[in-house]
C-alpha cells in the first residue's frame, strides 16, 4: 500500500522546537526523516530524527530500544506509522513529553552524520528518459532510445562499498582512457569527471529468493528516499562500457544525503503515473491501480556548484539545473516489481538509484555531459569560470524539496561532495 495522508501531515502542526516552524527549514514536524549520527564522545552511531536544526535521539527519547537502523527499517509499515505518530506527538507544541524529548535533542551543528544505514546491494537504474534521450543522441543521433527502453526499467548492478554519506570528499579517479585519435589507452586521472543528479530509494523489507514482489505490495518494501550523486568518469566510461556496461567509471564514489525521508512523509506529494500519448502501457506485472493513481513522487531537485575560487571569495555557488522526480519514466514501485520478477531477492538496506533525472528542457539536465553537449559547449559560471567537466576543488551540492498546496513543504537536506586531486599515476 502507498502510505496515506494522516494527522502527522496536518499543516497546522507546530513544534516546541522553534527552528522546525521556520517555513524555510527542510525538517518541519511534518517531515521527521531518519539518520545515524555521532557526537564527539559517542562510540556508536545513534538513530536520530531531524527536527528543525536539531536531532532527536530516539533511544534517549525512549521511543526505541535499538541503535540498529536496519532493524528499524525492517518494521512492518503499520509499526513504522505508529512510531512516526509517537515522534510527531512528542514534538508537538504543548506535548506532555516535551521535557523527556528535550533531554534527547542535540544540535545538528554538533553531530557528525554517517550513512543512514548499512547499505546492502546497490542497483542503479536509468529511468530519466530525457537523460537517456539526450545521451543517446550523442552516440546515435537518429535512434537515441534503444527499443527496450519503454518496456524494461533499465539498470545495472553497482557497488555498495564506495557509497558515502554527505559531505563526501574523494580523489579524482584514475583509469584507462582512450583519447580520440590515440592508438592505445593510457592510465591517467579522469579528465571528464561528472556528477549525476539522482534520487536514491532505500529498501526496508526484504523478499525471499524466488518470490517476486507484486506491484500492490511494492511500497511496503520501501523505507524511504535520499538524494544520490552517482559521480561518473565519462572518459573511463566511454572506453570500458562495451559490452557489459559501466564498471570503474561509476564505483569510485557515490554520495547520498544522510537523512532518509520516509515513504510516510512523502504521502502528500504523490502523483498519478501515466504514459505519454503513443507510448506503450507497462506490462501487467508493472501496472496496478495504486500506481496509476499515486505511483509518482513530486520532488523538486536542484544541482549547485561551488568552485574553490568561489569558496575562497565567499560565493555561495551557482545553481546548475533543476528537475523533478516526476521526470522519471518508471515509478519506485515499478523498479521494485521489475527487480524481483525473476526471483531476485532484495535485502534490507539495498539502495536503488533512479538514474540521472533530467527535465525536458536542455537547462534542466542532471549532468554536465548533457549541459555541455558532451563537453563541447562549456558552461560560463557567474564568476567567469568555465566548466566542461569538474575541476579539482569543485563541490557539487544536490537539494530536494516537496511542495503541495495545503501541505507543509519538506526537504531532504544536502547531498554534497568535493573533488580532490588524483593520485599520481606514475606511482602505480
Ligand atoms: Mn547513474
């Protein structure tokens, strides 16, 4: 079942945590995302809920016995809903639990956020049809979308070990590159390092091997949503991707935002799923009445860049593009149903990437590959710097926000990463 709107979404709710009542906050009382945090003196990760500029420690608030986020994520949807209601009630203005909860608050500025859970497997999809079309045109101008695209949710198995929480710094990858006109490849730092604006879906409840998850049950297996930057080395990718797809061009770093916004929190922002006129309808195993009515998620997305020159000048950065999760060709439930239709088992903590979410307009592209037309039309930034691909010191920040008239808007926090210089390939 897709979570329904209930009293926790009431836009009139206010919190005794005053910063949560600021209209600009990502974390009003209607959001209540889960993350793992540590204070300087903590041995273990603790489970917290973001409220305004604070974190509520769920164990200290006597709402949970465990520090194990993956266990929490495996709870049945009705138990998750009851926990959400208890958190909401305790944080409401005039709550009798205020004094207990107040002792369990820590300012976000005083904690370090980790990965929100132990990540299981990682699958990256390719649901951004505008991205797939634009990138396809770079290679096949007459036939950008391959014939399977509108039938199969395309994906590949990625790698979970190099997924990091924001803020993430990582070295520019080394790899084999075959520059145009060269007769043999060389090992060198990627010269075409790019970001990908994606939404990450976190699986809460596993399924046994051999038992596909039906569309009607798919959302019971989803715990929530994060922002995902699937950093990509386009030159390494171009040389390695045939015939088995992306490999080392994609697994040197992936960054996710530290707060999981739950499927329950997203209830007011669900939208109908439909196909454009003339496109094939999904096969029956990828279709359900609930998916048609509310399968999509209206989630506004933004990409920002801050170069090292901007940082030194105190410049907050430039927005590179905006798009929306509704630009995806397949819904979250369809990805779950398709991934398991062959009997594949999903694990608690698995991460699905949506694929790069570009809007229909060129300026809504979710990667530099698209914004610069394969690197041939560099972008001019507001301080005069030019970018075809990322330079060392560049920081990319993804943001997300859900808005709907009659409801409180909620946000996702930041998904930030900074590129550091590569190792010297001569030392390998
Ligand atoms: Mn990707």
